[in-house]
C-alpha cells in the first residue's frame, strides 16, 4: 500500500477526512507520517491522539532549503512515497519538489487558476463569481499553479460571506481529497505536461 505523508500547519480538517478514508479502506494508501511546521497546530494534536505517526518540525525563522532538507529526511525515514499538503502554509523549495517529483498534491479552495493564494473564498466573493469550488493539483514551483488533478464546483449564493462559502467548499474538499489521493495511490494518474490523465479502474 502507498505510504502517504501529510503536511499541515493548522486545523487539520482535511487530514481528518483523509484519515477517515484510510480507516475505512477508501484511500488506497496508509498514513506514514503527519508533519506540522507549526507546533501548536490543532491538527497535530488530533493526529497524536489518534496514534498516527507525527513529526513536529517548527519552520519559523528557518531558511527554506535548509528546512526542506530536514522535511525530506523525515519523509524518507518514514518511507513516504506520496505527499499531500493539507493546509500547509509554506512554499516548497526545489529541494522538496525534486525529492518527490510528480508526487506532491495540494488542495486549494477555489477553481484554479482563479483565485490562487490566500483568502481564495473572499477573493471569489469580491469578484462576484457565481460558482467556486476546490481543486486538487500537483505541486510545482508556482503558487497554486501546478497541473490540475480533480475539481469540485459549488454555487456562490448572494447571501454568502467568506465563512459561509468556505464551509460549503470544505464539505467538497473532504470528499474530493481522499478520492484524488486514491487515484494517485492506485497508479491511475499520468502527468502529460499540464494535463493529468486518469485511467479507468480496471
Ligand atoms: C483548506 O481550505 C484547504 O483548501 C486550504 O487550507 C485549508 C486547510 O483546512 N489549502 P484544514 O486545515 O484542512 O481544515
């Protein structure tokens, strides 16, 4: 079974959804490590309580490449083959990208390439779009710009504020991310430049 590393910085609700899928045999992968770059991350405390393998590796004040070298060492020693960023609030350097080429996923709360970066839900509301959603994509050196694996769409309602839209999107994130991880873990995903080809289940 594919050994998955999950990188977090905060709340960890996607982590919980992924862990629930793993428990129910819906992930096609096992959680080999949960790493947080923020010591106080609620998601880290939760993972510890669950008995998941955790690593607390504070990044504050650390030089990017030097820090990522240590992340790679921790991932490798846990036997991690596939990495999922789940609310990981740090740009990756080439050190981490080169260690796991085409093997790092991220989830972003918008229909990329619309609204990359921070506060994607607020950006969507301010822009006035009628639909938004979430995107699982491969990570490259750009900010939220790597090849798109899967997306889910939600309506934006006139009554929405950023919190209401975020909650609607989050529900889809929790469904979509475990499904996306499963596709990669089962070896059904091929990268073809910017295009991600998904083969049917055999
Ligand atoms: C999610 O909205 C995710 O799309 C974004 O950061 C948030 C993380 O939430 N990248 P959580 O920590 O998984 O609850």
